[in-house]
C-alpha cells in the first residue's frame, strides 16, 4: 500500500513539474504574441495585460514574506500574466467588434484551417483563441485589396 501511495505522490509531483516547465518554456512565446496583439490594438491589449501582471504581483507581494515577496511576485507575474491577459484582451476585442469584422475574421481563420487540412471550423457566434490576430489579418487584407474595376 505504501508503495502505491509513494508511486502516486511521485506521479503527481512529476505532473506538477511538467506543468511548471511547460509554463517556463512557453512564457517568452506568449509575450511575443502579446507584443503582436499590442501592435494591432494597443489600448485594449496593454491595459488588460498590465492589469493582470500587476494584480498577480501585488497579491504575491502581500501574501509572501517581505523581501522575497517582490522578487517571487515579479517572477510569478512574468510567467503567469500572459495567459489571462491574452484571454481578456481577445474577449474584449471580440465583444467590441461588429458582426462584419467578426465574419471577416472567421473567413481568415477558416481559410487557414482549410490550408492546414483540419476539419475544424470556427463561427462568429463564439470567440476563439486567436480572434484578435485573425481580425487584424482580415482588416489588413481588406486594406490591401485591389479594386475590381480599373481606375482611369
């Protein structure tokens, strides 16, 4: 019985360690995605990500011991803030956009999914993970379309 319990504890600790390593490796890429999103809509993205960052930092400074709390809080904020910040910014952008912009983003995403060969599709009724990036791609694509009739 003790061997099974120790095996379970080791498996749980390995799962926690794997999740921590995944967060540490993925954090720089998440910040790069936030940088691109901030280029698209700076006010929406930067305000949400900054709020998440400082909320995580302040809570950890208040809960952890004096001295180490600021450093540990900053590290926690660096690694944990991108995910809720991206989700909040993408959700705010989705709800702020009108139906025509959502439809354009849906077309961009579904074309990309077709090229990848997946059968998955998105709809304008629900926000998806990369909505903000797809909406910006649709807007840029519409801005650079050639006119249908020649200009004389």
